[in-house]
């Protein structure tokens, strides 16, 4: 992708690092090629990755609350033109992450926000050289980085050059590689919880055991004798004392109950 400007009049390296202070210095009013290069590469990157919107723009980077850094890969064509080859945007963000063992972490880490090499410049080592320059300048390793929605092509890139496989995907659409968590202490360690099925089974066993070991008559529950118990008690109680029907007690019983005891 060519731009009608000799970037060597502004940039000192073919992989140029631009932080917010640099971008403000190269403002679009006076140095329009800088903002145009970023916006053009950002738009090409979004189309290449199939994103619905352009996520890398000069204005967005300058106005962003967090510090972000842009790397531009370019080459001089002649005194009037330059060739744009690639773009890499990075920045530190505080992320909530989870490892493969479900431990939770809160980490401020270097994030790869946009990484794009112009298709005609791919498979020439440009991507590797650009990424290595970023790692050296920011003093980080691949395992210390988080990747925002890494595409299949980007995953193949890290597998080829860094032997990194099977990224750990996060609910926030970021991904890290398993070695990211080595030496880090989880904010919330994972604690296994009993499943509902196991809980129901445990309750059933407990209830069954309780019903077998506990008397149906509670310690404080009043006992109700059955008719058979009462008759059995009456039989084994022995013969009751006879009452003379002509005695005061006998006459009272005859008056109150209207019958005489026959047993």
C-alpha cells in the first residue's frame, strides 16, 4: 500500500514506534501522512479480519483513556512515495482472566489489540520482525501478552514462530497462552462445588438413615395407647375389687351410670 509521502523525513526506523506523545507531535494538520497511514492500515486490517467496524484510528488512539502504542512497518520507495507494509497496536489493560483450572486472576497485562500485515507483504518474515521489535521495545515475552480476538491466521503465526498452541479463551474475547499463568497468584482460587445431583443424593441417604435410626415416637411426643393396648392392660391388671351395690359407692355408680358392673 503506497502513500504519496516520503516517511523518512519523519520516521527514523522502518518499524516506527509511536506513543501518544509522538502522535500528538505528528498531528494531522501539519503531518497528515501519519494519521493517514494509521487510518488506512486500520481500515485494511478490519476488512482482512472480518470485523464489523474499524478499531484502529488515529483519533481513537489519541483520545483513548489508556496509553496505547502503534508500530508502523514501512519502506521508502522514492523521494515522493513510501510503502506501508503493516501495523501493530498494543496497550496495557487490566483484565479478568481464568486459567484451565478455573482459577481467576486480575492482571494488568500487555494486550495485542490489532496486528496486520498487508497481504502482498505476508510470508516474507515481516510479521515476525515487527512482532519481535515490539517485544524488545516493550520488554515483554509472548507468554506475558493477551490477545484481543486472535484470528485463526494469528494463532497459526504464534504456533509457527513461537510454538504456542491451544490458547486459553476468555469470556471477554481475549486469549492468553497457558504459560501466562506460571508464577502468578490467583485472585480467586477455584473451589469445587457439590453438584445438584450429588446434593439430592446426599440428602436422600441422610433422610433414609435418619428414618432407620430414629424412633417414630419422638422424645417429647406424647404416647397414645391403642384399644388393644388398653384391653391388654385391663386383662393383666388383675381382678378389680367388687363394690357392694347397696353401699354408698355402689348406689352412686348405679345413679350415675345406670347399670351395674358385671365383671
